[in-house]
C-alpha cells in the first residue's frame, strides 16, 4: 500500500514566496487584428457626379474617395473617414450646383421668352396701342 505523506512544515515556509501562476509574461506588445471597419468611400457617387453632373467638383470628390479607399487599406481609419466625408461634401456640392444651374436656366429661358413677347412682338405693341387709344377716347367722351 502506498501512503501519501504530507509535509506541513515545508508548506508553511513556501507560503511567503509568490505562488506560480498560469500567466505568461511577454516583453513585446500583443498585436491584435482589429475588427474590420467598413468606411463608405462614395466612389460610385463620385463617378456619377463626375460623368453626369459637374466634372469639376466630381473630379475633386473622386480624388477624395480614392484617397479614402487607399487610407482604409493601410488602416488609417481616421484619415479614411475624413477623406470619405470630404468626398461626400464635394458630391453634394456637385448636386446642388447642377440643381441651381437648372433652375437658373429655366428662369432665364422663360424670362427671355417673356421679354421677347413684351419688347419684340409687333402685335403686342399694336394691341397695347389700341387699348391705350380706346381708353383715351372713352375718357374724352365723358
């Protein structure tokens, strides 16, 4: 039969010492793979803005969207977000510019059309002259 004998005197002596733990100490920092962050680059919006809307502001937006994509690839997420926001701002400027230009064109077209009828149409002057002539005659009769 095997007997297990415990030596209590040595246990008391070792209690002052640090007990071993299961932790592993490493001198280097632990490099963890960060979670994949999805940053919208607005590339398609910039491309449509360049081709269809306003090429000047669209090209600026396209450049910022490409910069945003490049910075996100090398894990500079703060700069990628900033460039993405700049791309979105330039795309919105492009849309607003095209809407304003369209409204201005419509007003100019209808404004010049009205000016043509007022200033260059001879029938308008004849009708205006006859209306004024009739009102003068009606004033003279009374």
